[in-house]
């Protein structure tokens, strides 16, 4: 945008969606009681759960052990089927679940637990099943989870999200990302991350899909797991997508329909290796997914992160001015370009490389390095970038 110009407010081209007045467990598990189809299975241990497994039984057990509304219970675990049970049981009991990265040191876990006011840690291998007292009525406006994000500051902070905010996110993505009972989702993004929690786990449960939890692994192992479990949808972070693009071994082709995100050259090579469309999305801990590409998008601008989700507004402003981050807008710190209503993320405000007076986004530098001989075509010039995006929900 031109310096000094009034920021344009972008609005979603998609119709607003209704956000049910339910808690997260009530919303995403409403079909579960009489459905014995597989809900989650682990790709390594074969641990599995059906939709009929009772989150309510563990919620009763938590009430029996003294958990009450206002309490915060920490879950420190990698992805596994029982993570979903423990997480939703804590919320069903009226408490808040603090989701902590298990790769942190004990000292780091203690440090993060303080601002979240953690009262206990839930052991997924020793869940308290059953009790005589029912959980209290759910409050959709109460805090459901605490996630941890470094945001734009680089310092990890606790982010509290209400039931209503989490319920809204899968509903906003359903018009474009139509997950159903025939889908199998790769659940490799951590559930303690907002994308793994809301866009994969809860969207999958809401749609009645099967989810395959899997640990980190090399590209070949990951591809074999996708094929073995006939995964239809997967979400990739840039390092794994780049590893798949560079993978030299045999590639078993799963039935993938959608994967995400990244640099266009890597995207095209990953598509070739996977035999699937690679589409991008965007979100952040404080707001969940704010942009999406639809199942129907085809080849329309595949390098973009798509359009704003229903009920979401965004402004693109000059980075660094005090006026840019006022009036109730959420400062994302991401540098973007907008073309025909589609957003393109090109870097971060706080991770800019300064060179001879220019500010260079690491994402552009990485793309240039990947194209440098002998890896590919000669590098193109790097241009300074200059706009940052802010988002807010207009409907909730």
C-alpha cells in the first residue's frame, strides 16, 4: 500500500456462518455416542479409539477427583488417540486445558504453567474413568484451552481461547474444507498447536472422519504412513513439504486431496511427488485459521493462502506505526500482498534481514537459495516488502 494511504478493510467473500452456542465437546462430539467407527488410530502403536468411546466417563472421573470450573489442567503429550479423550474430558468437566509441548524441559514447562495457573497435570495413561457426579452445565463463553505462542515478540506467552472461539473455527472452514465420514486425516501437526487442535483434530471429529496420529519422521516414512492408512487429507509444515519435494526414493501415492503450505517451486515439486493438490492456508494462535482455500478452488492462484474465512475482516497497513495496531484489530506481524481478494504471505515484520538499507523477508531469501544452481534455475532479484496484515472477526 502507498505510505500514508488509508488502510483498506478486506472482508470475506463467503457468507457468514452461524456459531452454535455449545461447548467444544458438545459440538464436535455430538455424533459420538452411537458411532463405533474408528475416530483415531496411532500409526506406530496401533492404539485406537472409536467415536463411541465416552469422553463423559473421563469427565465424571475428573469431577470425582476434584476438578471444578475455573481449574486449569495441563496436558503435556505428543499426538496420540488418548490425547483427544483427555483434552475433551477436561473441557467437558468445565475446566481449562493447558496444552504444553512435551519436548520442552521440565524448567520450561514449570515456567509456562505459572501464567496459565495450572492446578494439575493429566496423565493420559492413568485417566480417571467414571464417577457418580455429572459435570456442571457447559458455558460456551468460558475459557476452554490455553495455548502457547511466541507471536510477534519472540517471547512465549499464554493465549486463552473460549469454547465459542474454538467452535467457530471449524464452522468457518467447513464451507471450503468439507471433511466427511469417508475422509482419513493425517494428524501429524501437534494437538498442542492451534492448527493441529482446531483444524485437524476438532474439524475431523466434527466431520466424523478418522484421524491417524503419527510422530515426526523422515519424508519416506511419512509418505509410507500416508499410503498405509489411505490418508485423504494432510497438512504439512514447510520443512516436511520441502523434504518431500527433495525426496529421492520411491513415493507411494496416497489418495490425497489437500495438503498445505509454501514456496511455489517447492509446492509444485511436492504436488508432483504426492500426486495431489497442494493448497495453502493461514492462521495464528490467537485467532485460529483466518484464511482458507476451498475444495473447489482448482488451480486458481495456488500460491496464495486463499480468501478470508467467513466472518473475518483484515486490514493491510504499513508496519511499525502506532496507529496501525489500535482499534481492536489483532496485530499478526505477517507481511502480505493481496491480489483479487487472495492473500499472499511473504514474510514477518520481526524477522526481517536488513541489507544495504533494504529489508529482506527470510521466506524470499529461502526461495532464492532453493533456486540457486545447482539446485535449480538462477536466482531472481530480491525486492523489499512493505505491508503487514491485521485480522478481526466481524461475526463473533
